[in-house]
């Protein structure tokens, strides 16, 4: 069956009722995540890189939330397993042949349609958006996001599974391909042209969109950046289109016309390619997902390392605005 990129709870209830999940080429994936401190990247690379069975066995608050209550038939995907701490990035992408090992352990097969959902802020769609764009980076394009996430699902009186033993799937045969170019790297952003300028020096050619909340962009709230290294609150040339403002008061993604209004307000030009950024790539992914949903023809690349990478590699670049002095 054909499913929209942004899936409403009513449709998912029908999919569940008809027994399509885990039987008719559709998988339901709980992406609940509670941010954790960045592990030592050297130690992780030496001792834990790609050791997915070990990583999947670890306890965490987000896994406990999944085990306590979830949408029936859903499996659990952990951001701390699917991605790894890099030297500059909080969440780095594995090589395709490594990532596919994790996906196979989840029980996912080739060609299946994946429905991602989460819980908490941003309508429960922040981390599911990251997973959606992560799978896209490995060549998987058949996916949907549950609009409003688990909280909205429960508010509609939909079925919840609280049993202590969630479903376990046999190993899948999913295969990754290299589509990593949907992410843009620090090196690409700062590569000098014949005039000695880099991509960020040409905001007239690219939509550079910062997906953080306005108060952080404007330096009115703690940015999470080191004030001893970074003077500003944003990179000059970037315009603010907060991912948080894509969600309405009802916890659902706003209608397409309101999303387009927000993009227009942020100076978005459909004729230009787009780069999204935030602090660690999460809000940038959500903005990219929603943009591609309302403008399917748009070209969006995610700066995965975002400001936390820039803070370490070129801190003077973050010179727009001022840091809030705490």
C-alpha cells in the first residue's frame, strides 16, 4: 500500500488493524531518544565501533521508555547505536556496509516501508526525522513519520502495548547504498574557490538555514556553545527557520501553507539549493524532512556536524549576534 511521508494516526491505526505491520512489507520503528553525553571518540572507535550486538544490549533511559509503553508491533532503534561519536561530530555516520549490519539486526528487509515515531518535544518528531534522513543517506526512500508522535497517538485513544516483552524480529536482509551526499561536510562548506572564498561566503547562491529556536539564534538563550571559543550565536549568512515552529499547538506538523509561510519569512528561495544546520544535526534533519514534504522538488543537504563541529574547527566563523553571558 502507498503511505504518505507524513502519516496521521488514523491511517496508522488502519495499518495496524489490518495486520500489515511486520507482515506486508511495513515496519514500525520507535525512535525514542534521550540525549546523552558524547563518549570519548577515540575509546569508542577502538573498543565499540560497529559492535552492534554489544551496543544494542546496553541499558538506557530511552530504551526503558520504549519497554514501558509503545505502539503495538514496533521495534526500537537507538540513536546511540545507529550513529557514533566522531572527532568533531556528536553523531557521525557509519560507512554504508557497517550501518546495514545494524539495520539487519533490527529485522528490517530490503524494500520495506519504514514508519518512524518518537515522543517528547517537537511533536515527538525530532529524532524520527533524524532516522528518516539517516536512512535516506543510505539509499532508503520508502519511509514515513507519524505526525504528532506517540503522545498524539495516545491522546487519540489509540492502542498502547505495555507488555514486558516487545516483538523480536529475525535478522533482516536490508542493504545500504551510498547516498551520503545528502549531508554536506565541513570541508565542502569551507573549500576555497579561485577568489579565496568558500561556500558560506556566498549566501546569495545557497539557502543557509539554521533550524535552532529563535532565542538561541539571537543569543537570548544559552546556545550550548563554548563562550570561550565562540563569540557569536550564529554563522553570518545563515537565516533562522526554527524546526520547533514547524509544529502547531496541537503537536502536529503545521499545514503546508503555514510551513511555506515560515520558510518565506526566513528568506527561503526555492530556486536555490539549501543547507540546513543546528547544533548537532537533529533539528536540521527535521527541517529538511518537512521542507522536502512540502516542496518535493527541493534540494536540501544537512550539515551533520552543525555548530558543534564548527565550534571546534573554525570557531571564529560563528560571529553573528552575541553569546548570552551566563
